[in-house]
């Protein structure tokens, strides 16, 4: 320990510190194994990095370091690979207490450094940490390392515990810079430059195969791509990053590639408009399969056969101060292609454009697995955004992926002025067109516009003039955050795709058994759209509670359906004997709960209370009471349900019933208010890798207070059934209503499921209030679902922990 504590102070602290006692016992034990007691520690950071080959043999591409505190010390531990799924499902997360029940002490025998604790078994505690409630400043807690290791604190700061890795990755994607090793933007210098002899970009192609000594280049950056991480298990590269820039001089435009260590030093310093003086660069043949930005509007020669390669071992990069840029250099100015919403319809599919808008809706951040199977598994993060520019009644619909700008991305909220460059137009059947980001897209919001080249663009100036005519409270009333949102809407007709890559709106048809596998393997906030076929055998209407409490986590449940048994929250990698023992305990626990539930059904009043008082196991009592509450809720809503004539018999013959039909807090779109801004943005963003004190949580305001339908779908082979949420759109102000085909229908159960909305929609903006049929009236028409062959489009999203969102987006009647 190195944090300037006297020996007497260390002795006093160690009497109180679980971590100190664990480190002392572990580092002095010959077997380096111990079993911890039921002492809670809090998770204050979770950090990810590429596994070593020996770690990845079990199928996991990444390893995790977890920093924990007992309120006295903090220390960084390695998470055993068998527990990786707890991070991948956001069960083990920052701000939560855990109890370590087994750990070992590990040395890296190839490095003269401290050992570290490896967590092998743990139990997750409450969502809100008890330990952290008494900690004012986590960074002020001393870092615990093995006594005598002088560089221990440094080694445990921002470097992975596995010695072969030099840096961390962003927790939820590979695109964002992560950690202290990335140098933030810094002022440029006024270094004198020799520009008497320069190489024009137009001569690079002819010089590629000649043995020549390159003269310096003087260029301006006109486009910047997001980071690319190319880490692999085999080749040893300390910082395997790559970033493309498009650069121009008076003779033309070509690509520049920043490699490896140079990305850490320069990526955040180099912005569009920056002028560079480059020496000791290399030329290489361009990679033909990469994407490129649209640059035809520059009306300059674009050289695509060769690119400038900047290698950390040789390249000399000088960032020229804006005041040092001389007119006689004749460097082209940065140019944009801003398109208004009214002009957007005239653009063809996959056209590129830049947009500026006032944001009115920001969806939650979700993840999708990369389509490219080569290399370690990786995810892309994205969110949906609506915004207006005053030229149309229709909003921009933007699918914005992470663009290596984590600060901008996490602060993106309603009422911001948003600029997105190099967006691509997507035309889809049955929905309004939308824009999706490209590798070259950059996003900027209020607070980040100063000094950007686009501020002088005429269409940007026109937009600013329009915003000055607005009343903030009018747009604030239209502003919403988060909730279930999927776009584009499913097409009018369903046809099975014969390819592995259906259109964005088309869902892949899978068996219910395959759906089960997909549900079991979803990662945190991963979204998938799939279709299954079968029959709808039951529908139940469930009301929302009168108030919705925000807790700042994805696991807050608004209303749920009964589950047969709750899974244990203890996590380890048990031996076969331990698994048998656990199975026996679980079986006994099930019998005990089953007996308890059976008893509850045949007793009343005081007899039930007396039985509950005599029930000795607190965990079982808690679980039973939760289950009992849900059963009561089910009985209360029995009148608002429908079942097919054969469902009672079919239930008995099922192999499995997948019960994911509940509605969660983060499934509800929330009204945006300035007072609730921080907590609403926190809920819509991903779980942070580092813990910070939570904002005060309180009631938030769902956009609508109507309930939802729980739909039970029985697979064609009548072996597996799945519950899903159907939440019909009722108002035109819901973000889900934008671009929705609104052909009139009769508000039967089937027509609502097919269209996705109650007809007609309320329109508060036009003071149009419609009396929709009551849920009981809709359910009275459900008999038309009897023995009807349907295809159901389901949107899946993992909300963290054991919560999975399953929404019915559309139902097709098979003809």
C-alpha cells in the first residue's frame, strides 16, 4: 500500500477493511485460494479489453477488470471468464453491491509487478449500493495494492491487469476512445514551416512504385471517419487502431490513414478544417472495399488508387495553427451539402447529405452485432432521433450510430441543435424515408458548434434564423425521450426473404425454438427483429400503475407476468458435484414454493398470514410474496382477457412457455422536462463504465398512461409458446406514430395487431380527442384469432439483468 498512510493507520484500517484482509490472506496463501464471507463490496468501474488467446478459448473475445470498494479501500480485480456473461447482460454493473464468495490471488510470472485478485464466484446484491451510500468521493479512497510494490498504484490505474494488453476498450462498443491514454484535443503550434518544396497530391499516384524520397505535404482535412479497432488474438500490436481522413490541397483530394499509437496522440486533435504539414509518410495502394464520403460537390480531382500512410515509427505530423495558415497556400475550404427536410424527398436512395435540426425525440441507445464475422465479436451502438428544421411538417428521422464522439453522443437530448454530416438516405416500403449515419458521419450538438466550418453555411444560418422565431415551451411540450422504438415500420405484406440479409424493415422468419436461443444469447441492449409463425391463443389487457418511479436502472419493472421460478442470483463456475448439489437444492426449493403456492390457494385471511409468519427462509418468503402479488394482479384482470377454446389443454402439453411479456420502465417513452433532463438522459444511455453519484430519482411522466396487451403466441408445432407485449399507438404525438401507415380499420383485436394503432389516432396538436374503444370492447373481438395462422414480427431488446423486452410490432394473417 502506497497512499501515505502510517503503519498504525494501516493497522486500524485493515481491521475494518474486507479488501485488505482478503489481499493479505490471498498473497500469503500457498494455494492462493480462499473463500470470502458474506461481505458486500461495491462495483465502481468495469473495464473491457481483448482477451489473451488462452482466455478466449472458451468462446469469449474479451476480458474484464472490475474495480471494487468496501468503503475503505478500492482495488482492481480480474473477473474470471466464466462470469463474463454477468457483464455482457449488465447484471454485474457499476453502482451495484456484490458479495465475493470465492476468489484467488494471481501473479503474472512474466512481469515484475503486483499480484491481483481474481473473482471466481459472486452473488449480486441490491440494485442500489449500500456501500456507496456512505462514500462521498470514490477517487479519494486509497488504492489497495500488494505491500512493497512501489509501482503498484500506477500499474492498477488505466492499464489492463493482463500484461500483454496495453489499453482498455469502450465497455459497449469498439468505436469510442477509452481511457487516459487518449490525448484530448490540444492547441496547435506555430512551428516555422518550410513550404518551399512540397509534393502536390496529384503526383502521389505516379510516385507509388518509384524509389523516391517524399517531400512534405501541406493539406487540409475535409472529412474524418470514426475509429476502427482491428485487434486480433494473433498479431501483437499494442494499439491496433486505424482512422481515415480525407485531405485536400489545390491539386485534388486523397485519403490519409492514421495508424496505431498515432491514433491515441492525434485522433482527437485532428478535426475537419485542420491544416497538416506531413513528413516521413509512406504511400500504399488504397483498400478498395472501404466506404468513402461523398465529395463530388468539391468539383476537384479525387485520387482513389493511393493513400497516405502515417506510421508511428517514422511519421512527423505538424498541426498548423489556424492563424498560421496563409492564403497563398490556396488550400480548399471545407464544403458541405446541407439538405432541408422539404428537399429530402427528392434525393435518391443512398444519397449523401448533411442536416441540421432541432431535436424533439431521442431514443435510448441500443446495440446491434456487427455483420462482419471476421475477428473478435463486436457491437455497434445506435439511437433514433427526430428533429425539425422549419421547412416541413414531417421530422427528420435519423438513425445515428456512435461516431467515436462519446461526449457528444451521451449528451444528445431534446431541444439541442443537432448537426449530422455525411448521412445516407434510406427509402423503405410503407414508411417515411430516414437517414442513417456512415463511417464518415460526425455529430455536433449545442455547445460543440463553435469554430466548426459549417457555421457560415447559408442553410445553417437560415436554420438559426428560424429557431429565433420559436417559443421554447411549445417545442418542449413535444419533446420525448427513450422508450421502445423501432424503425422502419414492418411492410404492409410479409414475404419470406430468400437471402440472409433481408431489407431493414423485413424480419427474418425463425422457429420458436430458434427464438428461444436468440433470447438466451442476447447481450445488454442488443436489439433484434425476428418473425415467428403460429397461432395467438391468449390475450390479456394489463393496466399501467398510476405512478411510475424512476430508479435509474434498466431493471425497474412496471408490470410483469408470473414466472414459474426465479433464478438464483449467485454466479460461479461450479464443478459437476456442485452442479448436482445445486440442482437438488433448486428442486427442493421449487417443491417448497409449489407447496406454498398451493397452500395459498386454499387458505384465506388469518390462516394465510399465520402460514407466512411460520415460513422461515427470508429469501423464499420474499420470492413468494412477489409471485403472490403478481398472481393477485392476474386475478384482478381476469375479466380483461381472452383465451382460445383449446388453450387450456394446449398449455398442459407445452414443452416450454417463454414468459417475457412484461413491460419495463425503459419501454415507456417519457415526456422531456428540463428538471428531469439528467435522469432521463441517464436512463436512455448505456450503463456507464465508471460509477458517479446518481442524480436524485423521482417520478417521471410517461407520454401515455394507457395499458398494454400481453399476447401469447403458440408455435406451429404447439411445443413452445411465447408471451409478448402489444402496446398500440394511441396518439399522433408518440414518436412511434411518425411514418406509420394509418389506413382506417375497425379496432378489432386482429386489425389493431395488424396496423399497430387504435383508429383514429388522437392528435393533441390539432386539439383532436377521439373516444377509442375500451380494452374490453377490443377483446370481445378476439375470437377471430381462433385457429388463425399468423406471422408475428417481434422486436427483442435486452434491458439488463434478467429483463428482456419482447414487443409485437405487427401481425400478418397468413393467406
